[in-house]
C-alpha cells in the first residue's frame, strides 16, 4: 500500500473534513474513492455534496428570520390556522 503526501491549505482540509464527516467518510476514504473513479472513468465523474439546505448562508438566513419573528412576538405563521379549543 502506498502513502500519498499532499500539501493543502489548513482551512481547506478542515472544511473538507467537515463535509466528508457529514457524508460518513474519512478524508482518506474520500481520496481513495476519488482516485478510483478518476481511473475508472478517465476523468472526474461525480460530485459529492451536502444538502444545500444546511449551507452556512441558508442557516444564517433562517437564524435571522427566527430572530425577527421572536422580536415581533410572533410564534405562529399567519397562514397556519390554529384551533384554540
């Protein structure tokens, strides 16, 4: 078995490890998967992504909306009918 030593930015490595962790794989496993697919398809044949709903940008928007709702005293969406019985 061979070792592969590569130099990458610390931040990039950390960001990638977070995504791979969410996908349930290690950085080493992801690298092996990538290389096997490159050889099999003679190019880059796939994309792995985390659900964009959980992106930092969307989470920020949701938090802002939640805070605005709480500041205005609202807890129920206007379109949702609530039976007060």
